[in-house]
């Protein structure tokens, strides 16, 4: 009220003051709105920048150090270029033949085939494509371009060769609805034994069920007395079918050889042909024709593709140093048409970019950490690590030195990997991490004493019962206390233990060593005397009861005999643990922007094959 005049009105000076306050407030509001808009614009722009970055020259930034798309392409090409190029060559062969014959496969046809296949498995398209990506690591685009499109194209190329004859239809119809023979079978891999068991079956056909259970090597049918699915005509091996249809009920067939097995049958009963209803018959007929047509198309397509490969003039340049010099930027030439290295690199990135980029990021982190520690990986370090790996896997010469040549031969024979890639992806990272942590690794006298006790000291021999809840554990412990014998404890283990080894071996488990990583169990085991019962040991979500049977004798009494070997093993173990912790630390403290993964994180459903 003090701001009002006696008449209740606002004085001129007060009016000016109020207007000034309102003006300042409006200005602040405008400034706030501008700031909010700016922040929103920056946020949206930054998100868009992250997505667009995947298509630009930078795919990731690691602690302000960029990884370019070119570098990613080179790394992916180095690791997967050969396989990807083979696939591209095959697709180009099909595409060239389609163009020559004026055949096209549209995106709608590709999409329709994917829908058809998904329905066949009872799944929606999105669920089916997601399943492919999760279970087989096949992306929707890859599935469309590398599987569905070539299949449809080959089918179109051989469509004029595929016709379903009446004879083929009749045979297929009989194999599905015709007369059948229900049989039992005995399968044996040794001919002499098969003849002996067959003689017993012929002498007493009623013993066939027992003989099948005792002697047949086909476990599935042996478990049900030799019974196999009904045999119809035109289903598979004609000799087996003729044999089955020649038997009367209860008859035993001669011994016949199928592959590397010796087989004989016993007819159980003849099953008459089934007759579909007139209403269902048209759909069934169409299904049978479609199945025959698909099978014939697969065979014809495979034959055509083999023919295209045989007739094609393909020059593979990628991987041939001399050819790459004379054909720069070219990966292959197919019937005069070039596939560029850039195309192969782009395809490698599309398929394997995320995994390769993860490796490049990790390599970048290690390079940065080495630079910060003023250390570097030398050739001597690489050679020493290869020798260490060779020795650890048993590749040792007679003089005790590492047989690195044999080791490298074994490594390179296991897959499509070069010496350079093995060193870059396996040896170099291991050496780098060792250099980063080795100065902090020490093996103390206590480490040696505990390691010696663990590796060479006495073991506690025990019986054990492992239980999942404390109430049952309490019950079992009381039963074991009231009847303190190994035999009764073993019966308790067989009845109650949820751990397979102790349950099946009446409580017997491998001897427990000291300092083996199970402190609570070890403490209890080594505090008991033979015949004593432990308390209930709670570890994780399990409850364990032990009964001591005694202790083994130490393998070695004198630590000095094995000190060098023990110290080397302990250092190796501590080094490996430190390397893992160091790498985790580098990942956790790094500033990493992975633009490529951000751009590819949204699930995409393929709608059309890539432009060709």
C-alpha cells in the first residue's frame, strides 16, 4: 500500500518504474526463449551431425583423434576383401546374364519373396529379418541383395527349362499319400555282426524288438524297438522301398547295404493309401507341383550358375601385387566389366564395418596409451610374443626353443588369415598391453608360497552335496550328522545334490586345492579332519556341505626345485589380469564418438535390392 498515493493511483515516477521492470522481464523472457531455441537447434544439429558423419570422411573419433572412412575401408578390405569380392563376382555373373537376356527382378518381387519365406516360418517380415540378423548375422539389405535377389534371378533365368510332368506329379503324390509299410529296422556298421544279428532275427522274428534295442546303432529307432517312420514309394532309396514292399507282416528282410551301414527290416503292417477330400485336393495338387518346381529350379539354377562360372572370363586383381600395379583401383574384371576396389571396400564396410571399426578403435586406444607412456612395440617384442605363444601351445624344438615356424604354419592353416593380419590383430595388441602394465607386475614371496601350495601342495579329498536352498541344506546337514558315514553321505549326495558330478558319483568331487579361488570352501575343507562334517557353506546362490576323507601327499616338497617355473607362471597370470584391467580402464576413460554405429543403430527392413 505504500506504493500507492493517497488517492489510490500510481504516481508518474512509480509508473515509469513499473514499466521499466516489465520491460526488463520481457527482455529476459525473450533471451530465455532464444537460448532454448539455440540449445534445441544445437542438439538437433549435433544429432544430425552424428548420423551424417557415417556418410562423411570420419566414422569415429577417439580422444579427439579421428578414424576416417578410408582407413575403415582399408582395414575391412584387408580382412574380408577376398570373400566379399567372390560374392560380388558371382552376383555380377548373374546380373550380366540377366541383362543379356532382358530379365529383371524388381524390388517388389524381392519383397514378396521375403514375405513368402517369412510366412512359411509363421513369422512377420520384421520378426523374420530380426531373427536372421540375431542368429546368422545377416542384415536385411544383405539378405535381399545376396540371397533373395540372386535366387529369384537364377529362377527367372531357368524358368523356361522347368516343367512338371504328369509322371513326376504322380510319383510325388504317391510318396505323400500312397500305400506305406510300417517297419522296424536294425542298422549295424559291421557286416559280420549284422549277419550274426540277422540270423538271430530270422530264427526268432519275435525277438526283433529286443535285438534292435540291444544291437542297432541307430539310437533313435533302437530306443523304440527299431520302429521307423512308414516307408512309401518314391521317398528315397529305391532298394529300401522295394525291400519293404516285398515283405508280408512279420517277415524279416535280407541284409542290404546302405552307404557304410548294413540294414535289415521287419514289416509290422501294411498301411493303405490315404485319399484327400475333394475340397482339399486342388490346393494339395498345387502344393505338390510347387514343391517339384522349386526342387527342379534349384537343380537347374545350380547347373546354370556353374555354367556361367565356367564360361566367364574373370581376372581377379585384388591380392595380386603385380596385377594391382598395372590395374590401379581395380579389384576384378568380369567379362570385360571392372569391379573397383572402392566398390569392394564399400561392400566390406556395409557387411563388417561395425566389427572392424571396433578393432580400429581399440588399436587407436592402445597407440595413444603407448605414446603417452613413451613406449613403442618393436620387432623384437613381436618375435618374443610369437615365441611365447608357440611354447604355450607345445610347439617346441628338441633343444627346448620355440618352433615358431611350425606355430605360424598351424595358425595360418586354420583359416583365411595372413601373417600380417595375425600379427596386427592378435600379437601386436597383446604386446602393447604388456608394455603398458609390465612395470607394475611383481611376484612377492607370499605369491610364491601361495602359488606353490596351490600347484604342488596337498589337496583335501572330500565328499560334497550341493543344494539350492538353505532349508534343504539344513535338513541334509542334520541327516549327515546323525548318520556319520561316507556311504550314507554318498546316498544323500545322490538324492539331493543339484551338481551333476557329486550327484552321479555319490558325493565324490575332485580334490580341493589351496588358493584356488574358492576361499570359503578351501577354508572349511582344510580345517577338517578325516571323517568330519563341515558346516553349511554359503557361496553365491548355492549351499555346500562337505565330508572330509583325508588329504593327498604334496607333489613337490622343495619349492626351490620349481621356483623358476612357478615364478614365470605366476607372473604370466598376474600380467594377463593386469592387461585385462588396463584395457577396461582405457575403454572406460576414453572419449569415443562412434558415428558409424549411431547411423546404423536403427533397424532397417530391406525394401529393394541395391542399385545395379
